[in-house]
């Protein structure tokens, strides 16, 4: 029997469109909750026992407790008026966050892909690295310091070094659509301007000479691995996401012991979905970079035929036990 599925995301989430199409194909009942629409065609409520919403566009009343499974993707903050002051906007954003947090906890006995609090725990890159080392992954040397002199000592001792953001690399600018900080090779310009960052933690990492990048997508017990031939283009050598053209991809298999470690990492955090990034170096060694428990995957389904959306829908339709702690 198919479960009723709640999809929590935003209008621009193209990846979730693949899941919606599969839900429709399987005739699985669902509701897509684009959270930025609250106040713009959608009204939310809580009456002391029921969380729900009124969808004025679809003329639908939704009680969130009706759903058996939740696919937590990419919710966005509801849109706020430009006439509001900075303080007013922050106040209202906090109000929305409290409502959503209450909703998530109210549904904690449902099946989640993945449970939101598990994802929050694992999203810290530094915590990931410590855990990855304990499991036995090979991890590049790193150094984080708010003292430019200490950072320079690390750069000089390591040689080839890269800089990467500690969290998201997106900078939101009020005058445009913002910009993205990609992983970047440390060069003379970086070194000469490092004093500008005095007092700010800088994340530096040993640069590994790549054969290619590896993207591992895990859905339940299924593991899909792609080689991304990032070294065939200058713009993608340090960070393959910088490529403006589609890079060559190739389906492959992980070594058995590495696959077991990936599954062990997921099991540690009750993850039924994850995207794990590695570097494959020229000696055939796999270097762990990070795990994203809500990573993108649609392009891999398109390019390599990985049936990821089908697997996701199968888990949402058949999920019977919550992965989270109440």
C-alpha cells in the first residue's frame, strides 16, 4: 500500500521534479509544500493539536498529520515585503522558523528521507571529517586558523594548498543574485592578501593531485557511483562545479571496503539518502571530501541512467518506521 507523501521544498527545486513525476507515475498520493509560498497563496495554521495549511491556489485544505512519509528537500524562507526594516524581517523569519521547527517535530514519528535533525547534525564539515577519520576514510590534511601567520606556516609546510568555505559558498548580495565561492587553489594573490582575513577562520586543505572526482549517491542499500572527469578542463580541475559545460561522466563501482565505509557512515546518522564526494588520485587512492545528506542527483539520473528517483519514491511509498528520535 502506497503511503501519502509530503514533499517539503521550494518552487525552484528542479531535482524534486523528478521525484514528483515518479510519484505521479506510481499514483502515490502526495502534496508538494513550497515553503516560500506561505503568505502568497498558502496560509499555515496550528490550533493546538493540528498543523495544517490552506492552499488557496489549489483550493485545498491540508492537515500535515495525514502524511505517512516526508521528503525533506530544500525549503526556503517565505517571501517578505521590501518595506520591512532589517529588524522586522529578522523577527518574522524567526517566527516562521519556530512554526516549521514545531511542524517537523510534530511529524517526528513519520518516515523521513532524511530526518531534518539528523541532517543538521551532520552538515558541519569539521564534524564530518573527524567521523570520517574514525571510520577509516583517507582524509586530506587541513588547517583552520583566524591568524594569517599560522595559515601561512601551513601553506609553506604543505606546498600545494586549496581554500574552501567552511559551510555554504554562496554570498548573498543585495544588488544582484549573489556569487559563489568555489574551492580555490592558493596562489600568490591569495597569500599576498591573506592579512585582510585577520581574525576570520580560513579553511585550508592539502591539494590532492586528481585522476578524477568521484560522486557516490546512496539510496537505502543501493549505491550509485560516478567518475567525473574534471581534469580534462582547466576550469574544473580544482572544483568540478565551476565548469560551464557538462563534463564527461562514467558509471563505476567502488572498492568493496570503501562501499562498506560509506554505508557505515550513513548508518551512523540514520541516513537513507546521501551524496558523498571523493577524489581519486593518480595512485588509485580515494580521498574523502564531504558527505551531503541532501545533495543534488538529478543530473546523474539524466546522464548515466541511475534510477535514483525511483528508489526514493519506493522508500517514501513503503517506509514504515521513523528514523528519528522523538
